[in-house]
C-alpha cells in the first residue's frame, strides 16, 4: 500500500468516527477488515497456546477469522440504524447451534473475539490494543502465576490399583512411593472393593521423567497391581 492510499484510508476512518458514521468508504473499510483479521488471528493464536491441548477442546479457533470479519462487517453496516439492528436481531433469532459449547473457556474466547470485532468496527484501535494486551496478561497469569491464581491440579490423573490381597502395609508403601515420585500429586479418592483398593491422584505438570519414575516405582512397590495415567492435556508427556 502506498502512502496516498493509507492517508486516504485514515481520513475515511476519522470521518467514520465523527458524526457522519455512514461516510466510511471502501479504503477505510478495507483497513478495518485487515485489523479485524489480524486481531482474530491473534486471538486464535491465544486459543492454541493456552487451550488447544485440553482434551475437551473443540478446536473452536478455526472459525475465529471468519467470525471476527463477519461481526466487524455487521457492526460497520448497522452502525446506529435502529431498523437494521432490529432486522439483525430477528435474523439471528432463527439461528440454532446444534453442537453446544461445553467449556466456559471457549465462551470466554468467543466473547473476546466479539469484543475485539466491535472495537475494530467502531475504529477504537486503542481500545482493541488494550483489550488484547489485558487478555494476554490474564491468560499468562492463569497459566504461570502461583497458587491460588491458577488451578495446577488439572494436567493428569493417576490411578493405582492394588490387588485384593494387599494389606495396610503395602497400601502405605504404595502411597509413599507415589508421593515421593510425584511431589505435586494430590490424593483425590481412595476406594476399597472386593477386587482390591484403588487410589486416584491429581497431578500438576506431569513430565515424561515423572511418568517413567512412577512406572518403575510401581513395579517394585505394587507387584501384581495396575497403573493408569490419564492426561487432561494431550502432549504433556
């Protein structure tokens, strides 16, 4: 893009933010679309970095660019027109989502995307930059901040089953071996049935080293028993 094109586009956007809202032209609209696409791709990157590896994720980020461009265009077209707003409300009322959103985090990313699209449609670039910066900071705090700002017990679950003939001494030996091998583990449940005893631990930041050490410890401390590791975030090992 040459300097003349950018100057013309900025002039249209300045006019768009004034009282003559309908004066936005093609060049200004193109700039808004580029900003909306960039912000949508950035939010999609946030989703992939902070949420994609969860086992319950639905890969919702694949629709973020199209949704961001669509919402931006809708708000640019509607602006302050009450008839168009009512028509949009009536049109959207017939939309049904057959696949429900199962995780609250995905709703948060959708709201972030919509807010970014609205800020772009109204040419509030400063608001958009502040919104994305604060959202990134919040996600970083939730990921890396010390407890209690983040829930660290969601990476993996370890289930150890002892045979039916195991006594209290063997149970204590197995428990000590698990807690020595997995310092971040927390006992969630202990169940005793006619088939044996089962202990379930929630583990934070389970690595391949910890998993190998746990397997070796269970071979010596729990012969004849079973070990199961369930990852809440595939790719942790």
